[in-house]
């Protein structure tokens, strides 16, 4: 009958809507971080990080941040100047992870570079 068909199509529409509504939330849309330190690193901050980490410990720092060894070696081959290498490594790390200042500070502290972490905190325009 016509009523049964209408009921079925309404049921089908409801199912379709339920599916449409479900999928975006299941993908887990990232919510904006509540405070600046949890915010993602920006270009100018990359240079602030480069300035405080001792050059001789840079690779160790990138390993602490869990940039893959292959990436580190690739950047060394592709990029000539050390400062450009540092920037490129940080940039790649930022692209691969949710790179936050918290990660950077944690890595510096694990490397016992608390002084560098402090210098970085002072050089960045961070909220309270």
C-alpha cells in the first residue's frame, strides 16, 4: 500500500540522516586548545625554539620530539645551512604531529635543558 511505502521511505531518510550526523563526530574534529601554551607552533615561534636549543644537541632534541631518524637524515642531505636544517626539521615535526609548546618544553626538560626552556618561555609572548 501507499502508506507502507511512505513509512519505509521516511524510515530510510531517518537512517540516512543518522549516518550523516554520525560520521563527522566519529572522525573527532579537533577542538581549539584552551590556552596559548597548548596552541600549535607558528612560524615565528620555530625560530624562537631554534635560538634556545644548542646546535650540538639539535638532533637529540628532534629525536626527543620523535621526528623519525630518516627525516632528520633527509633534511641534512637536502638542506645546506644548519639554521635552515633546524627550521625544516621543526616544520616537518609540526606537520606530522600536533606540535605544541608543551611538547617542546617537555623535550627540553627531559634533556636537562631547563635553562633553555626558561629562555624560551621568556622569549615567547605567552599568556599568564
